[in-house]
């Protein structure tokens, strides 16, 4: 990928790599990939990344009956009980990457994102996209369970549990859009899952349809598949950690790292779900909210440090302080919150002692 603009938010010196995961998936989905060729991989190498300054969103909501509503950005905190997003906002636009006839996946853990308790009822899928001109894409959304066995420690998409019907998304003009697709039937889950977004048609280069990411490279969070022979590409794997099965004949193949080096993204896709969680149990309303002010931020880290190291006042709710959810309050909760707040790693969960 080529950078059109690099700021301090991006680590431009990292070595990009991918890991690819061949996974079994339904014949139905397989049939949708009519035209995937290695040519797409060649084209994706010319993708460019540009900084999004002052992002301003318009929402496109496509209801289950196919009707479409355009509105100024929806306040997700009131429109949906849980917007299960793990990203930290729109930072980069990745252009010339989306070609069509391809699928994107994002790991979802609504308990981490929102607190509360299962079951989680998924009502909508969100994908933040940018276009330069009016555009129309035919898409479908899907839900998979999580395969934790293929790569230990790295959740990857598993068995498909829901595939919505094809629908059109009409972008009325150039801009940054929060595309919201209502599921045909709300889906109830009791564990983390993957949400998928399938571009069933081809893009027109004139649209400059761009993906949008934040600036935190997190592995095993965002995947793309455009070629069933390559399998899923981890868009956040810039570290060469995982062995790649990308063909050694490919120009992207790196024989030193045994991985491919052309496809690393600077952050996570803004692809997520919204829906409703069961009400929280016990006192924990906001996981990680150690000082119980209703917000999850650096103030909670300050509170935790004061409590652990100086014996200052105890938390109102132990289960909010217990950010890593292991039912004890100790320094590991501070470490967990620092990783979350400053590095964008996984969000806190509510402890389950009910105290
Ligand atoms: Ca707080
Ligand atoms: Ca803990």
C-alpha cells in the first residue's frame, strides 16, 4: 500500500504482513464469489491511505424491507442500547482497496464493548464507508460464530449462523457514511461472534469507495476475503506473527517471515453491530468505571492506582473496578485498563461477584 499522507498516528516504519486463514464456509457464500482472481490482490497493492480530518458522518439506514433513510449522524448512545464497536473512530480512509465481490469480517464482543450480560440481540450491522461521488452497491450482511481452535489465541470467523438477503445501498453524494443495515430477523447470540459485510457487486473506480479504519493495529479483529484460494486476510496483522499460507510465488511473499507483506492496515475496520443486551447484573453499569462516575476513561486508572498503591477509598462497585473480570481487584486491572485506554486493546468486562 502507498501512503498519500502519514502523520504521527501511523507507524509508517512497521513491516506489513498478513496472515491468511483458509476456512470452510457455506456453499451458498462460496457461490457468491463468482469472479475472485489473483488480479484483485494485484490491484489491492495500489491502495492508498489518507488521513480523515474532521470526520462528519451521514447515516444511511437500510431497513429490512429495503427502504432507505438518509439522516445526519444517528446518536448511537440513544438509538441503540449497545453499539458493539471496538474501534476508536475514523482516522484513515483506505482507497482503491474495495473492488467488489468480497467480504469483510469484524470480531464482536458486545459485553466488552457495552458491559451488561448475554443474551445480545443483534438488530443492525454498521459499516463506515467513504465515497467521492454518488454510488450504489449491492450488499448482504452476515453473522458467524467464533472459531478459537484454528489459530490459538486468535479468534477467526467460524460457522455462518445468519445471512441476510441482498440489498442495495445508495450513496446520494460524496461523503463519509455510517451505513446501517437492519437484519431481516434479529439474531440472538450468547457469545462473541463475527459480523460480515459482503459487497456483492463491483465498484466503479470513479466512486473512490474507501474503507475507514482507526489507528490501532489489532490482530484478529478485522478480516477481508476476496479469493477463496488465499482465504481470510487479517487486515491488522502487521507484525508477521502468524505463518502465512500466501503462495510463495506471490510478489508479496516474504521468505524470512514466511508471510506476505503487502496488505497491512493501520487500524481496525469500523464494522460493527448494534442491538440490545440484557440489563447488567449487580452494581456494574459501566465495566471499568472504577470511580463510578458513569464514564470509562483515564480518571478510572487514576482511581485504581490510588486505591491499590495508597489505600485510598474503595470503589462503590467492585465489579466495575474488576476490569479484567477475574473477580479480584488488583494491579492486573490497572494494566488491563491502561492497555484499553492507551493502546486500544480489548475493553473491560464487568466482574461477576455482584458486589
Ligand atoms: Ca469512571
Ligand atoms: Ca480483576
